C-alpha cells in the first residue's frame, strides 16, 4: 500500500494532572483536574496531515495494551493508516504532565515504552511505503539512527524529506544533508546554529546557516505569535500569524503546522501557498484544547484561508 505522506514517530498517552503544586516524596495531594488523551509529536503530525486532507501512513511501535488501542482509534478517526509494529513484550508510551493550576506552568515525565526501541529495522520493514511516498517526515522523539534511516530511505525513493528537529539536539551535517526541509522553532534553530532567534532577521540568519550545513531546499523557522519564515536559495517568505478565534491551548501548534506543511508540499503548492496552508492549520488548532484532538479538518482550513 502506498501513501502520499509517510511519517515516523512515537505515540504516547498524555496523562495530565492539575494541582496547586507537585507533591513531596511520600505525600499525597488532591488534584483539581485530570485529562487523558493521545500524544507524541509524530502521531499528532500524522493526525493533523490526515485531517487536512493528506493520504498518510504512520510508522511507529506500540504495545499490545489500552494505550495502543487509543492510538489506533485516533488514527482511524482521522484517516491515518497504521504502519505500526505491535510489540507484546513492552508497553505503549505515556507522559505524566503536572500542570500548576495557578500559573499553567508544567512539569513532564515521559516514559517512551516500546517507542524508545524504534530502530532502522522498523524503517526497513516498511521501506516500500517509505520509498513510494511523495513526502517523508520525522522528528527526534525516537532514536536518532531510526530518524536518519527514515530520511535516507525516503531520499532513495525520491521523496521530499522533512525533519522537524524536536526535541532539540545536536545533529551532524551528514544528517542535515538528507533533509529537503527542516522546520525548527526558535529554540531549536538556536540549538542547531548557535544563533539566538529573536526577530525575522535572526530567524533568516539561522535558516541560512542550516542551508549552508546541507539542508537541500528550504529551512522553515516557526516563530509562534510571529508566524513562520521560509528561507531558500532564492527567496524569503514570511507567513504572518492568522487568527481563527480566542487561543485556548498552544501545545500542538507546531505539530499542526508540520502536518499542514506536509499536505501542502505533497499537493505541489508554492512556498507562499504552503506556508499559508500550514499557518492556517496551526491557527485553528490553538482555538481548542488538546493536541491530536485539536487538529482541524480540511474544510475548516479552506474556510479560514478564504476569509484571510
């Protein structure tokens, strides 16, 4: 089976607890809220891309448990085809998220489960789907060698490759040279280049540094409330932020942007149109709570673009 977009990543169940403070060792506190929902950057991006109209396959590793069933349920609802390996010897990943009820600040513990064992062998097992895709995308939540194998296999088949370098970590130039597009946020761009991103000029400088290190087509720096910046060898495209209503939760905005971008590039849109489409996807996602659950559908994106 072939798909226009194939994404590698992890799935974790987000368990969020709201309370006045973290408990001390040996202490039990009564919290003021709890939520359970699907998470993991790659999974969020796959859901975003599918809801935005993309034909998406998602490559990962799940345990044979309730959280694995949660993953398959959200993918089925969104239209994502599962390319997951089911590993009965381990468990599906989960995240403990403490949210301070007064400030909204959070503290997080992630236990990746079998997602932490994703390897180049998992990519090799789905090499046909990866090589036949138009767009191949990965992040860095799974082991680095698996991400590199995903990019390399995609390039071998002629796919355009996208790396969302999150969580931030040092990357060799050889890996960047496997990327047609990289999509860091301000913090990740600084981590990769040493250039503090504080405005459009510094974002452009960081993007050009990534191009100089081997990124093949474009570096796209997401800038939160300042939109996003596309930089390639011939043009700079600034996509200003869009408003789709009051902001409720910004947690999945970057994943929404990347999912929308993958769809736009798979459809052959120009840089200007691709950036607008990705920005609209992100703008809609922040108007509702959650991450995967907040990803907008294609009709919503088109309606926002028509009125923008």
